[in-house]
C-alpha cells in the first residue's frame, strides 16, 4: 500500500515517462482515493490502483493514405483499451496534430470513471490519430478514415469496443469510418456511436455534452437551494459543447455572455440569446469562421489572444480544451465572485486551479462528472442499436437528464463532508468503487 500520492506517482511516472497529461489525471484521482483505500484495504490488497492505471491493451499502428496530389502520407493511429470491467471499451476518437500516447491515456483513464458514473455498462477507452482534418478535402478525409479503419476494425466490435467521435471526428468522419467497417465485416452493427439519425444514430447526441454539463450545474445549484436563473455565465469554446451549453443555459433562464476560440474571446454583456446563438451555429458549423466575426456583427468587445476568465460572473463553463484554466485564472474567478464551475471539456482546469476552487469551497464539477452527458447518450445509442429501436428526442433528453441527476447524487454521496460537497472526491470515489468491485469479482486479469 502506498502511503502517499508522491510515492505512488513516482512509480507511475517511471513507467510512463513524458506523459504529463496522464500523470496529471492519475495524480488527481489518487489524491482523492488514498484516504478511501486506507479505510477499505480490500482494494489495496487486490492492487486495484496499480491495475486501473495500466491499460488492458495499447494499440499503435501506421495509417498510410494518399492525398489529392497523389502523394502518399503517413500518420500514426492509436486505440487505448483502458478497462473493460463493467462493459465494452467506450470512448471517442480524436483526429488532431497534438494526439500522442500520453494524451490518449489521460483521456482513456478519465473515461473509465466517467463511464462508471453514468450507471451504464460501459468500460473506458480512447483513440485517434495525429491527423488534422482541417484544410483537407472530403476525399482526403475519406481515404484517411478508410485506411485508419483497415487496422482498427480488428480490435473493435459492438460487444468489445465501441468508439465515438471527439475533436476532429464529427458526423462526416464517423460516416466514412462506419462505411469502411461495414464493408470489411459485412455486418451492420452498433460498432460506432455518433452516427447519422438515418442509419442508427440517436437524437440529442450532438447536444448531449453541453446539455449534460448544464444539467449537472443546475443540480449543484438546487443542492444549495438556488438555481441558474438570472446567473451570469462564462462559456469558453465555440464548438459543439459550448454551443449547446449556451442553448440549455438560455432555456433555464441564465445569461451566457462569452464564447471563445483559439484566437481569443468575445464578451457580450447583454447575453448570447437564441438568435445570436443561431449566428454562432452558422459561423462555426457551416462557414468555419472565427469568433471575432461575432464581435463585429453585434458590436461587442473582442479580446484577441485571451481567455474569458477575467470577466465577472456567477458561474463558469470551460468547454474548450484541457488545462485552459490555470491557477491565476482560478484565483481571478474566485476573487470576482464566481460560485460555480462546471467542466464541459476534459480536464480544462489544471491542478493548481482545482486546488484553488476546492480551497475556496465553490461548487466545482470535474469533467468526469459534468461532461458525462455525451458518453451517456452514446450509451443510449448503443441500447437503441441493440434493440433496433429509435427513441424520440423527448425520451432521450429525459433519460439524459435522469443520468446527470444520478451522477450528481453519486458525487454527493461520496463527496459531502460537513455540508460541503467536494465533487472531485465524490466523482473519483463513486466512479472507482463500481469498477473496482467488478475487477475483484472477476479475479486477477
């Protein structure tokens, strides 16, 4: 049994060098779990912590493809099958130049706990490639996806590993991947989620992560006998998660006032209402434009090269990427009166920021709890595929809302102490117990 986080992490770093994102994710979880493990020695005796931080399978492969000029290009593909104790591996595919082994291991590790919290029977995995779809033609993306699936198809299946989309992998990419899998296997199965509605997809899947993030925040507010109505909210990002977080915030009567992209952010003190959001949807999803264009259209201030965390707010929803909130950003949010942070992205707050939020005793929901709505709805898509059914929008949204309520209840159960809910501890312990108990029941593997 490790008696400190530092001793355990020394071994993790030794076995997984040059993987800072993975180290960060593991350290956060271990910090929550060590006191719990000391009080429940059966998990330490079974070496669950050592086992759960080691992927069951790591797959790395070459992806050759031909561009429109006839030149052969080569990328690297990955699939991290982290843990299957409670169900088939489940997690997205990311196509982005930054993709490497450490980032995918961090995402797969987080996915294990996130999927456990949903209450659905899904293990954790993640994958992708260092391929950048931006600037590529549809035919180039298709050829890459077909080559990628030529290797990946050997390792996935509806009862083995069910990938989904992530950064750089939207409906277009899922379509090309699914079509190639279908040709190779000669079967139509629910092997991928995020599919088109016409061929096995689920309603509400595009909205699910953003909606779920706000549903979770609403539950945190209710636990404090409050609501999101009338609250000024900062939202980072301007992609899928941010867009639908803003939609749901508006529906609940809150006032979202910021959006961002890699170039900077806009601040609209009047609020980003339904009509303004329609402009953002067209700007980002169809025109592929920059958020600065919003500032020009609506005559609001644009902050080039900056992040929105200096704006006074009641609540913050980081929906862009990992480590976008640093320690100084968190201190500014707390100083300006922010009472709630709900993570729509994966690990958008760095270690110092998390410590700042918890020390200030504000409501802080880690991504593994708050952004679980996306994978939860992917799990619902798997259920519909298995039953050859298609549920209505209202049915799926109701189930999603119910799952986010249950995740909140789990976090409160394991994280509440003397009236304060440490949602980080609650999510980590609640997600761990289900997986750990399953691993013990299934023996050493």
